[in-house]
C-alpha cells in the first residue's frame, strides 16, 4: 500500500523509468530461463538416448536462440511503442 502511494505521487517520468526497469529485468530472466530450459531438455535427452553431448549442444543452442529472439522482439515492440508515444507528444 505504501509503495502504491509512493508511485502515485511520482512524476510520470519516474514511473516510466520504474516500468522500464521492471520490464528489462523480466527480459533478462526470460533469456536465462530459455537457455536453462534448453540445456535441461538436452541433458535429459542425451541421458535417455545416450547421444551425449550432441542433443545438449543442440537444445542449448535452441534455448539461446529462443531467448535472443524474445529479446529482439521485445526491443522492437518497445521501440515502436516509444515512437508512437513520441508522435503523440509532438502532435
């Protein structure tokens, strides 16, 4: 409740900064999670099929790819949102 009141009385610029920091931390967590999930799947499949280390490498690479894909999609989406907000402020 105190945090809500504090954010309510903050400048819009400060609120945007806090939102941006929150979203960026989420993007970082998503990148790490995708990598760890890919690694885990690869390790389990290698242990099950006896193909070590090939599936681990493959799924680790897929996890990294998925994480970076999400990162780039978010960056593009954020840039578009920021450009739209700038146009709205100008016009």
